[in-house]
C-alpha cells in the first residue's frame, strides 16, 4: 500500500484493549465467558446496583504482570485504581474502574520486524480496567438494547508511544502484541468477537518538524486489514485537508469498512471530561517482589526467543520460523513433531503446508488454542520418519497423509494395511522370500 | 471562587441534570458561597504533604478467580424501568 | 406492654421466658402505629416479616437453640441499607420502587443474630443532610418536640429509638449522620472506625467516609449491637481484617472505667456561637470524669476550621460519582421522555433527585472537573492528611478526646433550610472525625433550657472502640441522663 503524504510525515500511536482469559470477571464472581444468552452473566455488582462493591480478581493482576514482564515493562510495586466518569447505557455505574495516575506497568517495549527491518515500539503503559456491557443497535426502530454480560470482564489497556509511521508498522506491532498475549495465554486475540480491540491515534506534520499535528482517534477497526486501511485513509485525509488550506479538528472517528472511509462519531459530546479520581472502594494495589518473581519464573518462552531458537538451533529459515511461531499452539505442535522425529525442515514443510491448510479449511484457528489437530503430531513425525527411512516415497506419503486424516490411524499401520511399502533395493525382497521359505 | 451561570450549565451537563433557570440562579449563588469557604484551604501550606485517599491502610484484598454467581437474570431485571425479554430497553443510541 | 426497654433487659426477659418475641414485636408495631403519624420515622413497616422472625425467635427459645444475642429484638434499619425483598429508597424518589434482591452485610448480620427487623426508617436523601428535611418522603419529627428536627441524616433511626418504636436501629455516618441525631434525640449512637463495619449493600454517599453504626438507648446496648456489626467482610475491600474487640468487657467496668483515663478537650471545639447550655453540659461532663478518676487536659486540633471545606470537597466529589448510577437505565425512576438518551438522563435525574442532592452532585462534579481538580480535590486530600495528623498528635498524650456534638441542641424545622452553608457549618465538630476515620460515640449529657437533649462526643484512636465504649459507659454509669425519655407521644398529633 503506497501512501500519498506529499511533504508531510505521519505519526501513529495505538491503544489496544485486550480481554483477559479469566474464568470470572474482574470485580465479581460472574462468568467472563463469551457468548452466553443476554444478561445471564450478571449480578448486582456488574449491574451497578446500589451499595455494591468491587473485589479484585487476583488472576487479573497475575495476567497484567505477565504482560508487563513479556514487554519489558516496569511493574509498579504500588498502583492505584481510578474512576473514569461518563454516562453511557452500557456503563453500569456511570464510571469505569480503571487505572490512571499509577498504572501497574510503565515503560515497556515491543520489538517488531517490518520488511526485514527490526524496529522498537515503546509502550507508555499497561493498565487494568473493567469492560463495559454491550449496546445492541438497530434491534428495533427507535430503541436500543443493553446486555451486561461483558460488563466487568477484565481488560488490559496497552498504550504505545507514537513510534510508528506507516500503517504496515501498526499492523506488525498489533500482530506481534497479539501473538505475545496468546503465548502468555492471557487473551485469545479474537478481533471479530472484540477480545482484541484497537484504537489508533494518528496525525501528520510537515517533514522535518517535531511538534505533533492535530490528533484524530480512529475506532471500530475489527481486523488487521481494517486497521491498515483506516489509518491509511485517515492519514491521506489529513494531508488533503491541510494541502487545501483547511484545519483539522481533534475528534474521534469511526471506520466504516463498507464505505472504506472514516466518519466523525456523533454520540459522544465533544468536550470529554472524565473527572478521574482515586476509587475510594479499592485500596492501592500492592504487588510484592515475590509475586512478580513467581510469575517471571513461570513465564513461557516468548515468540522472539522461540523464533531465534528455531533459526539458531533447528536451522530453519527466517520465514519458516516466523510462520511457525506466530501462534503458540502451532509452534508447540511443530516441536512435538520434531520430538518424534528430528527433521525440523521436513516437519516445518508439512506443518506450514498440509497441516495449516487443513486448519484454515476447518477454521480450527478460530479457537483460542487449537486442540483437535488434523493428525496427531506423533503420527506426522512417524510419517516423516518413514520417508527418511526410504520406506515410502514422498508421493506415497501424500496418500498415507490423506488416509491419516480420514482414519486417524498411525502411518506405519496404514502402510502395512494398504501394502504401500516401496521397494528401493533387492534387500527387503530377498529377506521376504527367505521368510516365506523358512515358514514352509 | 465565583462561579458563572455558564459554568453551572456546563457542570450540569457533565452531571446530566436538567436545571430550571431558577435552579441555575440559586446554584450560582449557593455554590459561589460554598466555594468561597473552600478557598480558605489555600491559606494552608501543603507542600510536601501526601494526599490521603484511603484513611485506613488495608492489605490489597483479592479473591481467587472462581465463578460463584449462578444466572439469576429475571430477579436482576425485576427493577428495570423498561425491558425486552432479558435485555434492558433504552432510547435509540446513536454512535 | 412497654417497648421502653434496653436490649439487655429485653433479652434477659426473653431468655427467662417471661416475655415472648411475638409480644415484644407486636408491642413495637403497636407503638409505631400509635406514634408514627406524629413522628414519621418509618418509610416502610414490615409487620409480616417481623412477626415471622419473632415466631422463629420464640421457637428458638422454646427448643433451646436461640444462640443469637439479638434473638427476638425489634430493630429498625435506615433506608440506605439494603434489605432483600424490602423496598430500599435511600430517602429518594429515584429509588421509590427499588426492591433489592440482596441484603447488606449488616442486615445479614442482624438477621443471623436473630434480630427482628420491624421496618425501614427515614433519612435525608442519600444520607445528605443534617436535619432529615432533605428526605423525599417528608421530615421526621423530633420526639422531644415535634416542631424540631431529629437531626440527620439518620433522623428516622434516632427518632424510632427515642420514641420506643424499636429497641435499637442502624444508622450511617459520613459527616455526623449517626451522632447528630443521637445527640438531638437523647440516645446513644456510635460511628465505628472506618473499615470496622462492612459497607457492602449500603447505598454509598461518600465511600471513603461512610460507616454504619448502632443507635441505642444506652452504651451497653451500643456495645452489644456493635459486636454484631463489626468484623471483616470479604465483599468490602475497605473492610479491615483484624480481630474485633471485646466490647461487652469494655462496658462491664461501669464508673470504674474512668479511672486513669486521659481525656483531651480540644480548644477549637468551644467558642463563639455555642449555646451556653451545651458548653456547660460538656464542661460538667469533664468534672464528672475527673471525679471518677480520669484526668482531663486541654489540647489543640489546629486544622479544625478547615474541616468543613475539606469534607464538602471530598464527600461531594465521591457522591457525584457514586450517584451517577442512578440514570434510569437498569432500575429506579425513568422520567418520560420524547427525546433521546441525553434527554432521558437529564430529565430522570432532575425529577428523581431533590435540591440538596443536586447541589452536592453539582459541587462534586465541579471540584473534579478539568482545571479544578488540583485546586480543590487534591488540596482537600492533602488537608485531610493534616487533619489526621492533628489527631495523631493529641492521641500521643490522651486515650480519648471529648467534645460537644454540635453548637446547639435540635433546631426548629425550616430554621436553616435557606442557607446551605450555615447548615454545613453546624457539622463542624463531627466532620473531622470522619475525615480522620476515627471511632466516636455520642451519649446524652444534659438538657437545655427547653428540655432538649444535649449530647457528649467521645472520640478514640483508630480501632479504639473499646476505650471509647469504656469511657462512655463510665460516664453513663455516673449519671442518669440516659434514663430521660421524651414526653408521651401517644396522644400527640403532628402540628398542622
Ligand atoms: Mg480504556
Ligand atoms: Zn457480576
């Protein structure tokens, strides 16, 4: 995608809201699971009824610390809860419990690779907050409906510095961040269901200057493709307005994926004043060194490290390592194949080829973690072993693989049952004849 | 500090309160007087003083990540001023 | 039969079997029926639930399973405290029809202790007020003089106990709301240390200041009810997890409890504008303590004059946020609207809230708003630190602090409504104690020239409930003020 920015350069910062994979909500004992019938996962606390009080879910803090450590952030020994005050039907108390002055994580970074070039995106902060309910529009002529199942589901808000210039960098950052959260098993990363949401802050300025131009926030981008298009559209719009001698307004705009354009949001009053103040219902959050150390100790290997190991120790090409480590479950599967039979490049080819093709066809990658693989990793390892032993040819292997997918049988059993063993020299034949003769 | 009618109107919008002109006028006077009393706090030197948000020091309380609430949707919607089955009904929201 | 009993006496008679819980409860209900037209303490009377609880209590006595110390005792609950299945209005039109599906923790604790809840009592709307004149359901009248206020915001709780409609009640205290009505109606009321009693299920006014506490006929009953209410609640994150003191033991010593007690009298709490009878009563109380073996010395709480300003910044800021949930969406009043969402919010809140609540929401919204936060809210949080330090310094050389409750006795209905600032200033002797989070008891120490009760306030260090109760009981044992009762109400009708 080429951008026409003329004499301007662009500045992009991203705000991600990631729903956490906890069993219960952040401040009450309701289920945080997605997809229940309306208002089934609610209680007086997450409906904001009179006199109800929040009690923090420990796992939310654990997950926030995991994300902080994985992004090289500083973990605050004391952080604070704040109320963000505004009115909206999906906001049950008239305020959102969030963090403001003292967030749990500050000053981390995410390393990304764009067109083979390594770049670093700094993080301003990561903080914990509660999700809102969901307004359902257009259900009927002049009414909307509100479902509070999502009210109180824990979120991490991850705010980047305005360190990105091109839409492709924004997408690379989001992909890397999402994969990191998936590796940490704290977020399923599903953008369509809204468990990984992104808002972009974009502005342009004349090349060579340093003051930021008028900033516009873009919302409603629920796929990587939309993020890329929406940012590109908005940057070009800024340049057009400025080149025509116009002025930009600081505002929030919604991406309309059908019309491929952004438009100003009508509902929220122009002058936001969230009146943040410390939440008197929640004492400051104290996180001990021991708590953080325990999480550090049990942190899984992260994509960067794993990619490095796949290239260095297993000798895979960069491209293979990128594809295989993009999802933790895929990388785990690949390693299980290699554990059965040590031929990494062959395993990589099979996984990137037939396995991922079937995964996509069967939409298995919609799940947060793939569990019912088309064939068992041990079986795939065995299949590669049969090829390496010259017991079967690469062509026969394709037939065996198809049979493995349909029957679930182990490849050696299939080869025996169908009599597919290839004859590459006379040795085996002589041995077979000897066997027959001996038996008689 | 004095407060103007315009400020009163702005604050009333933030607080989502429809005020009559008489209420606006009364609040302008009342709040002005009360704020004037509050301005006396500025006589105090509070440099280096830590703000108190929580008067009693409590250990961070938290609970384990366990689902403890069973669905009770009907009882929870019993006080709803308007509903459509198990959803709360509100005037049309415009994005 | 009379409901003019203490809990201790009634409980003893119930245990002995010469009184049944049903009879006692019926007597309370009869008393309410006979006197509440005049007093208007109750917003909701719950005879069916009360008599059912009383029958259960009698059954428990009969088969020897009555373990709860409040078994069969009629108690009234302030209408900001949630009661499952019973309308809970917070004295506001916006919650006129709100029936919670849940009990507040304090309600649950009362029920678990066997108490019989006879109904929900009136209060200033959302507990915002000092006179009960801010209730959306009409003012409660002072049983001692029906032309006078009972104090607020727990005015219904105080009047019900003073008038013998219940043996005890629950109030809440954010800036004096238990103590002022206790003082104005000649009963005992206690605000515990912040965090000692759960706030779960208590409609929030100012969350960093609110506490629930007992309102009773005497100090011994106060200790008993407090021992039921106090304790850690995992559902309130500001509730403190530390052992509850032995409050019964604290009051067991009688007059002797005063021996060796070091009492501080803060000089900022006496001065111009004070009704002479009030100052006289408190000075006399000091003499009573000295005679009983305590030492009394002058002390200073230099930031007292800033307490009202600090309180009204912090309390209204929190209130503006706490009351945002009353938006007409999920429960409560929804005003008719032909416009959109914004119109629904503005009209609902305009119709549902009374003038004082609107004033405090406006004030609180203003002090938190962009450009004013540092000048007001942050400044007030810092002054709160200074006020807390004042008390720490005094408690370095004193066991308790003794003060008047208010500059005057109960004022006439309508006397102060025109000037909100003057009304706020009348809470000056109580507000600092909420800001510092301290335990404080109020008990009767005299009457003025009109026969209106005067209260004495005794304040302790954080979690010093036992020493506060011990001091209060020693004074009570040395005096007879707690035996005074308002004139008979049965024949009186509300003034027209
Ligand atoms: Mg957020
Ligand atoms: Zn819930």
